[in-house]
C-alpha cells in the first residue's frame, strides 16, 4: 500500500497501546455491512477492518485507535492479531470493534 493511498483515503487518528504512550498516525477504515451472501443461508457479520502503516507503529490486540473528525471522537479497539499486508508488507491490517 502506498503512501499516496494513505494521503488520499486516510484519516488522522491516535493509537493508545495497552501500555505506553499514545502515538499519532493515519488510518484507513473498511466496514462490511451485514448482508446475505448469494449462496449463504445466514448473514455475514458486521466487521470493521483498520489499516495503519507499519512505519508509524506496531499495534497489538487490545490497543485502541481514536479518530476525531470534527470533534466527534470514535474509538476502535483492536480485536484481532494485526497482520502485515501490502506488496511490501508495509501495512498492518486488523479487525476492530467500535467502543
């Protein structure tokens, strides 16, 4: 994932690890709405994925990202083990839950 993608699609955030100081970063949020798959008998679960550049920080399960657009802060807790993605493995991707 390129730096340009984060500049275009990213939003300013901060990350609070389970222990330690908060870090400012840029994140990209992806959400899947619950819907029925074409060949499925039950709905897919709502989930939110978040991506952050590896150069900014190393997230851990239990950490919290805070996004504060226009003074309306929303927090997202890391629920899955972050994994590297991107051609150069330069992005952390994880499932988060809105608090």
